[in-house]
C-alpha cells in the first residue's frame, strides 16, 4: 500500500486557499488524493473533461501534472495527500479520519 509522503493541513470552506480554488496542478511524478472529511467538494479538470462531486465516500485522484480546481459546496473539511507512486483509492475509502503523514504542509 502506498503511503503519502506529505499532506496538507485540514481546510474548511473558509480556510481553503485561493490557490487551490483556482487552476493548479501537481508536479511531475506526484499523485494527489483529495480526501473530503465532511461535506462536499466539486473537483473540476481544467481542460473541461470532467467534474466530480467529492464526498467522504468518494475521494478524488489527481494525476501528475493534471490541471484542476476545487470548490466547496457548503460547509466541508478536506485534506490533500501527496504520493510518489499511484495510490489505491480503495485504501482511502477504508479510512475513518484524516490520514497521518510524516510532514504537514500548507498551500
């Protein structure tokens, strides 16, 4: 099972940084998993190819260098976890709370 090498702080609808609300992407060789802890978050690919509503039961996978943006849909709490290999989303579905990672970062 892949383990995240970094995770963001936990953000809510008020503290989610503008940088994450606007178009951004991970670097080469970095996958991300958006874990919604409470509420809902809209995950949109910047190329217009897809939009998904993320929930605690439906995490979002970010591919390396994939331009995207997120938007809170009301009250929510979320965290992003970063990997150096493709993660298995089924592992996240079994999580009951935020994933502990070695280093927390803020965006």
